[in-house]
C-alpha cells in the first residue's frame, strides 16, 4: 500500500470548532479509518502537529485525540519543510498574519471563515497564494450537510421546477451568562474583537446561496443588538457592541429571492437550528441540518382564508420525508478529504480563498446596507 504522508500544521484547534469538528471529527477520524483512499492500493495519511498558546489545553488535546505532536512555537513548525499544509481556526483577527507567515514559508493553506477582517485583506491572501503557486481552500462545511445535499439532489432531479424563493431561519437562544452560562464565547458580542452575527453568518449564506441557488447580486440587511449586556467567561458583565441578530434579503442571479433571519436571541419552534425552505413552481422543500421534507404540486392543499373558524387543514400532513438514499459523512471531514485529494492528486477544489473573500464581501455589504438603510449591489470579485 502506497501511503502519502502529509504534515499539517493545525493552529487554533484548542477552540470549540477546531477541537470538535476539525481535529476530533475530521483528522482523527481520517487517521482511524486508515487515511483517505485514492485508489485500491494508495492512501493519503494526515500527520498533524497541534499548535496553540495554551500548553495545558494542547496536552489535553493530545490525551483525547492520540495526536502526539503539540507545540506552542508556531515559528518552529512553520520553518519545517515536512509540513505541507497550514490550517487556521483561530479567531478572525489572528488569521491573516498567520496565513501570510505560512504563505511565506511555502505552505498550502486551508482556513476557517471568515478568512479576514475585510474583503481587501481576504483578497490579498488569495493573490499571495496565487503568486506563490500555493493551493488554498476555505471551510464551507454546510454544503456537505445531509439536509442541504438532499436539496441539491432534488434540484438536480428537476423537482422544484423554476425556483422562486429561498427562506432561511437560523439561530437559537444564547443565554446571557448571569444565571445560566452562555453557550457561545463573549467575543461573539464585541465588535472590537471581530464579533457579530452578520460577520459570522453572512459568510455562510454567501456560499450556500452561490452554490445551490445562484450568485448573490444585491443585499438588504438590518442588524440589531437586542441584548445590550451579557456576562463573560469570568463572570464579569460587559456591554454588547456587536449585532446579535440579522434580517437579510438577497437578490440572486436568475431572479430568485432569498431571505435569511439569523439570531442568537430567538427561541426555536421549527424542525432544526437551521431550516431552509425552497419554493418552486412544481414543488417545495424544507430542509434542516440532516432531514428534508417535500411537497409536490399534486400534494399542495388549497386553503381558503376564513378567520372565523378553526383551520381545517393540517399543513404538516401533506409533506413527505426524503428517505436516506446515500451515506453522509461529517461535513467538515468530507471537505477535508477533498482538500487532501486536491493537494496530493490535484483533484478539483473550487472552494478557494477567493470564495471565502466573497463571504467577507457579503458581510461587509450587509453592514453597509444596514448603515445606509438601503439595498447594496455586490460587485463581482472575479
């Protein structure tokens, strides 16, 4: 068996997302399964080194992951030619300087989003990778969620007819931290620390919309800071300076209209923490993270408006659950495997830093729309 051993610098994996999704559920699982199989007698085997600022946290990660190599010295591993890939899941403000260092060291780049604090910064990273002939990618995990994959399959089969609109509902109640501990870090609510739900979530909605329904051409966005004071990880009260909710409408190429409500101050009464409804001339679908319900034209009820009687139609009754028709891996792991194949076999990987820059651009234009209280066009970065 031919094994391509790939050294990976994993920086910032002591954070929640880095630990759970990228280390434990992606890289560790790939190692456990014997690598990424690329032919009957050929595999890619990741060989990570875990990098962070807190040695105690790194020691804990070593004990739970089985990954032996850890370090607090980023410069040392950057200078080691064994490591071909630099991965970054630090907080947004730390990302660009570290990526620039990795590019200078000749590493291929794979990053969490947002890729930078501005479109200009994100584009600079992309152009530096292009100039230095380095492969690069940005995490766009929601494209591999089972619910969204089912939407994609329905679209490929022509189920929707002409798609008319998309409605997304995302979020949940994040506790303020006084009586019940908050389930998100305090920096999310501080503008000065690159927090805010517009910056966080519009990066996601950009790649979801672009890849599934059509390129985003314009945005109208209203942000809000509904809860003005919270309690941080150390029990100290702080003023919230970043938006915790965003109400955004998008005009897509081809005439599709999309609307997304994103909020950390909403109580959930829907099928999942994220639901996506797609309405078309021939059928509609509502997908959560894993499941998808559909209603075809022939199953669509004919309601009549009459507020003087109880509603006689059970609107849930005429929807059908899409059965499991294929195996679904962890979304982060699925994209990691594609990126490793891109590095070793030069297989296509369209989710580059340029695509990440488009996400940052949409967040910036969303904030601009909020400030101007107006629709804002999205220029083509390409």
